[in-house]
């Protein structure tokens, strides 16, 4: 990867690993599905943490079992022989897991494996050395693994867990159980692709002897079979090749909507068992799911915000809760720009990122809802957002590592500050702008931030502070429960004006955003309780009643008609300048 640093001469750059010591975010992941139900209101109770979903453990389990049953087909037959390994990665689910079903069909026994890769759980981000996986996402993933193990057991299997690099673990496992194939879902970004290549190379070194007289049959090499299963639309069904992917989202969306169709979810057999009958003792048994402590991480309890519960059962429970129990789908488009509470939007993204929830399952549930209840702009808009997710995934395949580079896919030449004295208050929620600070504190406490909030804090960091967008992107990589490289860096390049956006310089006026999306200051006073005593109209504009603003706004909103007029305004002399090559 080309390291392309450009920093302002007036500021000191942040060196890699310089910020590897953030305070642990103030939140506690739920270790199991809480039976405590929250209010059905879209507003959280002040001072109380709200589990998402709010279903009790029994109700969520029943919802998951019903979904598994709907997608089970007794007519499925397996015709394979030998052992197949399923390498779980970012696909921590059973329902609509094509790699799992294909492994079952091509074998007599299946061995599911998850590798706790130290590069992911204990490594650092590429440029600035933040923890690659923060404690909140680590705990969420631990819960996902626990739920996956439980659901696999219901289907006659189990989950083998090993701590180490997949390219070292999988070949030894394949050799021990004499596996002919390792099935896995394919990724699109460079770090994940490198691991795929290393695993494939490692398997080539393994020789599995076949039955019969010595020398009668040549030894076999296990192979890596990669399957595309992370997107709504399958890459083979696109009306163009990835290299010819449109550079404007609207063109992409209209093309796939008119010329492509979403494949049906794959069906499940009644049982996925058995696991291999031999070889497990040789590799040390099934292993154990890690704890935060074993990963060197810890979190402290937060009494605020949302606590997302990891796992496929919770994911299916959330779909049921949002669509069917609370009937929120019909108003999604009107409420999706909210910022406070669990029900202004679907909140599916953490489970989509971990692969605990299939986008095709969401699509089929939307279609079922439209048939049984109502079809309107809101039901369509959920699919619209899933297509955005597809778009960033396919763009990452088209543009490769450029989505991580300073100039982005368009190779924009800019000067950016890497001033830690400016970045730290943004990261910690101490900028003096309540709307920015509230969003950043929510991120640290919960691992989540609304879509509207992400756009606002990105614009402020990049436009108002002039800070290198990659620092913000890497901090999000650490914190977000719903982090995946394609969506995270795709959105940041988009917001920084270096990605595929026909409007290069999106400026979000904080005063305007506050008046539009938090007019009574409910959101900011929830996360900044010191503002609660102020009049509602002053909470977002507290003046001397709040901490001093760290930088002036480039545009205060008074002379600005539209947020997106930034590129037509005259830039101050001290602002970074961009020039397109």
C-alpha cells in the first residue's frame, strides 16, 4: 500500500501508534440476551441503557427458531464424501450462509472453524496506530461467536475456535481431519484478500492420502473454495463488470434495479451434522471462545444509550421487533434521520457487518411485509440503503487500496493537518459544539452513531478543522460495532470529497443541522447533561455556558443557503486547498 502523507506545515503530524492509548469507552456489552424489555418508545429512558433488540431471551430464541424453520427444506440431499471445513469470517450466521450449505452438500461431515486472528483483535490501524478492534466491537463479536456456537449445536454441529492466524491454523486442521475443501466467504479489501491468498498457499502444502493400496492414488491437496455472500445483489448478477462499475451511486442503483434481481436465500437442511469423527483430539478439541480479558481488553458500564446484543438470534429478533412487533418499517423514511433512541432506524448495521444477518433475508422480510401490511417509500428505502452498502463493497473491489489513501479513488491532491491538539477534542467530544460532542460521546459509550451524526462529525473534522480524514476513519474503525472496511472508508472518502461523489465538497452547517434534527436540544442534552438546565433553544447554542469552541466554523449558517455550497465559497487563506490531478 502506498503511504501518501500530506500534512500542514503549521501542524505536527500524528505518528503511527502515537494515539494507541485511548481511554476505554464507557459502555458494557451485554454478555447474553437480556430479558429486560425497553419501552416501545423511540426515545430512551433518561439515564437508562436500552438493549437492542429489547426482546427477552426466550422471545428472541423463538423468533430465530421460527426463521430457521421457515428456511429449512427436508428435500435437500447431500451427495458428497469426506470432510469439508467451513472457515467463518465475517459471516457469523447459519441462515442464508451459502458457504455452510455448500460444504454440507459436498461432504459427509462438516467442521466449522473460527480463527481469532491476532492481527484483527490485537493489531493496530494502518496509519495512526489505534487499536484495530476496540473493546466494544470485540465484545459484540464474542457474543456473535457464542450465539453461532449455540445455533450450530442445534443443527448437529459445533464451532471449533482457535487463536492464531488462519493461514497457520486452517492447513493443520485440514490435515488432521483429512478435509478435501475449506469453504469460506470471499472479501474485497486488501488485508482480507492477503489472508485468503496465504490460506490457499498453505493448503497447497498439505497432502491428504487417499484410501487404497499404497501408491495407488496420488495424495490430494485441500483447496480453498471462496463464495460471494455478503451483498444483496450477487456480483455475477450485476449488469456490468466490477471494473466498469458506475462511479455515481444513482447510476449503479438504477442499473441493478432495472436489470438485476436479488437471489433467494439459500435453504437449510434439517441437520447440518455430523462433525468429523476423528482428528479433533489431534488438534486439541473444540477450543473456547475468547473473553475480553484474554484479549487484553476491558470495558466499563454505561448507563446511557443503546447496548447492541451480538449474534444471529439477536439479529433475527431485531428484524422481527422493528418490522413486525413495533411496526416501524412503514415510517422508516420519515424517521431515519433521527439521532436519539433505538427505533428511529432499523439498527441492522452491526449484525450486517459481522455477517450475523443476511441482506437477502432483510430483503425477503421487506417483501413479506409489503404483501402482508403495506408497501410504501419507507419499505423501499430500506432496500435503497442496502444497495448503498453493496455499492461501497463493489467499489472497494474496483478501486482497491485507493479507498485507504489520502487522495482517495480520485487521487485528489490536498494539504491536511494532523494536529493532535485539534484531533483529541474531536475524538473525546470536547470541541465546544454540542452536536459534535454529543455524537462523539455516544460513539465512545456505545460503539454506534446515527447516519446523520456520522455525516456531521465527518464534515466538521474535514471541513471546519481541516484534519486528515484518515484519522477520523481509523478512529471509527476502532470504535464502530458496524465497522467494515468498504462501508467505513467508502463513506469517509465520500464525506472528505476524495471519493465518488458528484458534489466534491459536502459541507454540513452545524447550526442548520442542529435546528433541523435536534431543534429542542433533546439529543445533545441527553449526552451532555450539563446542557439540560438551559432553555431548549439554547442547548445547541449555549455560548459561554459551555466549553470554548476549539475552532471557528468555516460557515456559521447565517450567510449560507445550502449545506452543499462549500465548494462555491471563497476559501479562507489558512484553509487546506485541493487540486484534482
